[in-house]
C-alpha cells in the first residue's frame, strides 16, 4: 500500500481484471502459505492416538468428509463470503472489527477521543445510525462500562492467540516438512537429524527477518503456486491410480457414520482435523494488502480445489494401504521417484507459511501498541514503498527462542498440532463474535441475522474448540498459558495507561497560570522551540508546570504536542494535524494534535520536526487571514466559551492539499463532518478548513478569499504582525528544538487492593523499566531530550 494514498487498494471502485489477477497471484505467497501446507500434518495428527485406520476405511472416509465440509463452511462460506466484507477501510483482522464497533457505538476505551476525530475521511460509517431506531444491542453495550471492558478482553484474547499461533505455526510447519526424511533414512538416524535440521531452518528464518518481507517475499508466490500445483497433481494421481470412488466420501453421511463408530474417540480426533483450516484467518488479516476480489478468486479457484484434491488423494492412497497409525503421513502417499523434489518444495512452502504468520504477529503487536494495549517496543519499517511491512527485533528473537524450545520440547506433530489447533479455534471464535456485533451495529441488519450467523458458525467452532480442550495435557496447555501471560501484561499496561491519563486530566494547570508566567516572576523565554509531549488534548499538562518550577525558563516558541491514536486504520496526511493557539498570539504558544491510525507509520523525528514547523506556519497564516474577515480569537472565545478548558482557540485541520475554486467568502453550517485540507503557498492563497469546536458546539466550515488589493490600515498592521510571528517561528527553528517528555513512576494510592498494588507497583513499573521509553518510541535524539520526573498516584 502506498503511504500517500491513505486507503487500501480495494477501495478503488473499478479494477481491471489484469490487476485483480495479479493481486490474486501475489496473495498466494502472503495469505495462503500457512493454509496450503496443512496437508503435511492433518492426517498424521488426526490418527496420532484417538482413532485407528481400519480395513473398513470408515475412519479415513469420515475424516475426509469432515475435512471437506470444514474447509467449505469455515474458509469458503464464513470468511470469503461474509467476514471479508467486514473490512475497515479495506483493512481486516481483529483490530479492524474492534475499530468498526468502536466507531459505531461508544464502547472504545481510548481516553483522549475528540469530536474532531469523527470528521476524518476514513472515519466513515456504513450507514448513518438512526437515533430513533437505535439497536437495543448498541444501547446495552454503551450503557454498561463492564461490557466495554469485556469487549476489550475478548479482542486481547484474540490478539494473544494470534501471537501464540505465530509461535506454533513455524515450529509445526517446518518440523512436518523436514519429517519427510524419515522415509529416506533409518529410525536411529532420523530421530537425531530432524530436530537439528528443523532448528537450523528456524534460526535462519528468524535471522533473515530484518531484511523485510518485500525482500524475502520475491519468491513466495512462485513457491506456493508450485506447491499447490504439486499437491494437486499428487492428489489426482492417487485418486485415479488407487481409488477413483473416493469422491463418495465427501457426503455428510460419512461424518455421521464416523462418529457413530468412533464415538468419543472420534470427537477427540477433531482436534487434529481442525488443523486443515489453520491460516484461514490470514485471508482476513491480510486483506489490506490486496483486494476482496483478488483474495476471493485465489481461494475459490486455486487454493480450495488444490487442498480438496490433496486430501482426497491421501485418503485414496490410505484406503488401499492400511498402515499402523504411526506411519500415516503425507510423504507415504508421494511416489518414491518424486519424493525428494516434493520434500524440497515442502520445506520451502513451510518457510513461506511461517513467514506470513511471523509478519502478521509483528503487525498485530504494533496495532496493540498503538492502542495502548502493549508495552512500547522498537518498530522498524523495512520498506519505504509498501505500507505496513515492519520488523520488531525484541519480538523476533523471543519468537525464535520459543519456537526452538517448542520444537525440542514437543518433538512430534501431535503435541504441536494440539497446541496450534486450540490457538486457531480461539481466534476464529473471537472473529465470529465480533463479526456478529458488526452485522448489528455497523451493517444495521436485524439481530436475527447476527444470531443465526453466531449460532451456525459458532456451534461448529465450539465443537472443534471443545475437542481441542481435551488435549490440554497433550500440548494444548501451551497457548492457554501463553495467552494468560500476554493478556495479563496487555491488560495491566492498558489499565495503568488509562489511570495515568485520568491523573493528568485531573491535575492539569489553568491557562491563566501559563499566561501569568513572565519576567516579573523570574521566568525567562529562551531561544528555540520547546515541544511538550502530553496525552492531553486540552489544558496545560502537570509535567510542564513541574518543569518550569524546577527550571524557571521555557522556549520562545512553545508547542504542546499530543500524538494520539484514533480507531481508524489510516489517517490521510492532509488530515493528520490539528493546530490551534494556546493564549493570545503574542505569547507564541500553540497546541498540535498529531493523529495516527492503528496501521499508520509514525514519522522519524527529523521529518516530524520540519513538518510540524510547516504546519504551524500554515496555521499562523490562516489564523491571521481569518481575523481579517471575522472577529479575533479572543473575542470569539469570550463570546462562545467561559470555562478554563475551552479558553484556547479552535483547532484547525492543517493539511497539504491546496484548495482551488472561485474567489468567495462563505460560512456554511454543516451537520455532517467533512474531510478537508489546507495549504498556504502564498499569503494570498485560498483556505478551506474545518474549525473543530468542543463537544456540543456545531461545526462550521469556513472558506475565505483574500483580496489581492486589500491594503487597509488594519490589514497592513495584521500583515506586519503575521510576518513577525513567522520570523519568530523560523528563527526559533534555527536555534534548535527541545523535546520535553515526562519520565513517570506510577504507584497505587493508599487503600488500594492488594491486586491493584501488585499490578501497578510491580507489574506496570517492571514493564516500564524494561521496555522502550517514550523517547525511543518517538525517535527523539538524546541531545535534544529533556525529561521531567513525574510520580503518578492512581
């Protein structure tokens, strides 16, 4: 995705068939790597312990029937035809669903939400909700704060299980591919060769991650295409050569016959069958890189038929070869003459499948971090051209160590499959629940449709989930333990972040205090720009008052900067900056709110600093031109605001796209938010902005035309003041920029419960000390950093 577009490719209304087919081809390597390698281990995991392959073939045909209908109902019907339509401006995944729900119902827990955020062009609603016919579900969700927390926990659970899948998929995929060596060497040599080879491949895979997917992915699509054609050809050969009547096993009758014979053992074996749909979630999670039509075509016409042929071919071979259960594997059905080439392709395909889930893990952790649900980690953007391709060093090496530990600890596909299956089904259940809410809240469909969707697909997934839980002592404990550990970390971090914001909100300083600072109090203004970072979108943060108390001076140009996340995937660059004054123009103090979506790339400090100065200059020009046609900022504030928090000037969206149109002056009362931008190449240019009022105040869309020949005394005087303010800004830029950040320590207040004291005093502070600081996250150079110590009592 191009950074300049701000939207996904699939937002374009018309795409040529050539483009769609190209995207469908490219999606093979990114989306379907994990799903396409499942034939390597499904039958082996299913027949590992619970059921035996008998002479009647009832077991193998029953398993084939289950595999066929599971692939048909979950990936094809649920994901391709329903879930993929629940995109958030073309983006998919757990956070996309949560973002959609938060925009259509007030259930989000992001603390610094503003009315101005709803004017973003990407903050679009599927249909404007009708207040008179508001859904009872929506009213219920908005009423109870406990439901907001429950929804967040559900999202965090899905996120943790995706991370768990990122740990387990590389291990089981590479191990299953390498295990094909068992047919080419003795058992004594095999048990000492497979584990080291698997670990070596995993180390190489993770060691290459810092090069980025765009470099590693150049051969992904050809490898997966070659693999799909390979398993399709092997499947057709086995069907024709061994049992052409195997297609009869696709009938649902064989499922009931299978369960009737195997009873509880057959139900428990479903934990192996569900592995046939591992990787289905990737179709939705990676939707932003491709289009809906491309993913639909690739799965429906290539991936789905290839997988069905592969499973039918293995079943046809096994129906004529009744081996003991421990010898059932993918490679026994491969003719000996092509076994080595197939082994090489399988190993390459397993690496591709692992790469896709590793990249997805990096992406979802970055999204969690942007929404304040994960400790700060270093995020490296590996591509300047392709949006969203990132690398997180800490997570990468942790995943590598855990993958190797799982491989050495489990040593077989049975335990790895049990662990992976539980993680996969949990993610799918979370997606089903969130999609049901989207159907009601976002698509405004009758609740009966959402309930039908939830009951139909939820019951199927619960059947597999219950079978996975029975394998708790045989590997399924791992994702549960990992999820509990990660959810504790994420929830404690999010809780403390909210409490810190509430503390800042209640302890902010009045604007009158700031305006009173001056030489009479021994306060000096030093050259340069001071950027005071805060989470507050209004008021003066307490860390600045502490800074001035200890060091009685601050910069000539003072900017209170709030870098915040909004519940949209992308914020267009033209709508990123909200700029306003803090106090009168002579004070040279400003507020700048920088908005990012949960998939946006944060700028490096050099480009951020220069762009911030440009946006401030644009705002200064706009503000002085606005005064030529309307009353001053101070008069407007006195007339419309009386409380302290609203005594700042309006915030204006300052963008980078020039407005063009006939000279005019008009004020339009607007009830619908509009996406606009502004540019000031010269002092006579036209401006088109949205001025954002506080909650409850109507938005006004204002357009001004500045006459070239207007040379009145007032305008001349304003022009001089405008030039002076711009000169002060650029002079301060030359003097240097200081970044003022809070260095916080959080402790629980007296009388808090033991659980809260442990979570805050030990858990959060331990994470804060051992994760990246805000200066690293914002990429602030140490030479320009000023840290202010703050103690938060929450």
